[in-house]
C-alpha cells in the first residue's frame, strides 16, 4: 500500500482523487501471459467437461484456468461482452424469462457465463480490426493450432474477424450454449432496451477498442449492430 501511495502521488497527470482513477489499465504484458494460458486451457478442457462432468483432469485444469483468467483480467479489465451481459441477464426477469437448464430454481436465469458468451462471436469480429495480430492468435487457439499454421497465416487481416466469429460460434455450440439472443427469448423488438441497458456500463465500455477510444461518442449505434449480429449464429 505504501508503494501504491507513493507511485500514485508521483504520477502525473493524475485524477484529483484516487477514487476517480480508471478501474482497469487495459492490456499489459503480465495480463497477456495469464489470459493466453487461460484461453488455451479453456479451449482444450472445457469441451471435455461438457461431454463428461466426471472428467477429473479437465475439471482440475479448468479450476486453474479460472484462477489464471482472474489474474489476467483482474487488472487488464474486461469490455463489451461483460457490458452487454448485464442487461441480457437483468432484463430477462421481466422479459423472456429464460431459465437455463441445470439450475435448481423456479426463477428465470441466464447465468453470467452464458450472458457473456452470447455476444462473443460478434464482439470479437467487431474488435478484430483494432489488432489483427492479437485476434489471429486467438483464432489459432480456437482452431487448436498455432499462428505459424498455413491455415492461419493465409487469412488476410481484413478477414480475421469473420473467421474468429465462426471459430467462437463453433466452440460455443459444442458446449451447448444457446445460439444467440433469440435462443434465450430476445427478439429484434428488444434491441433498443438492450442497448440502453448497456450504455451506462462505461467502466467496461470505455476499455473497448472502437468504442471507448472514440472521443465524443457513446457507441450506441455500434452496440446496436453488435447486439443485432448476436441475435443468432
């Protein structure tokens, strides 16, 4: 704490009060190490658990992956998928009233992991142009290969987003995740309220490339497009 206080006092320019500083710092080398390991491990072992919940090795590896992921995004932060997940889950109680299988409750529920995953394909298609190389690495992981694989190298930068969309959608489908917002009961008539429910989530939206880095814009139209593309896949 003493080191933090010292570094905070000495750093300029700085907010007038520490409480006004950003919640997260964005991507950084340390977070990258933990996040990439967690992603590789998740892609390898989560499908095994979906097929066999008694797979002890896979469950052990996923416990470790969840810890690594928490370290990774605990300081780097999260962005669009999480920002949109809040209205997707929250509005469900008065809207679609979707109840995800396997939960012992009489109440509607879209689990957090599912609500985050539903927009994943469209979100990373949207963010791909901001850093084609990083998204290319994610594509390689979802395809269980490396960035040096000819099938990955040959994808033009402009097409990385579309390929990653399909790879993530295929991965989620293999886990039994509902195939888009329509699968949990939302329709295009709900688009406006989902966007309005997302806009207040500036803590995470402002970290998103293509939205948080555009001065003077709240990203409303772009969020609507992402949510529309998330209706079904």
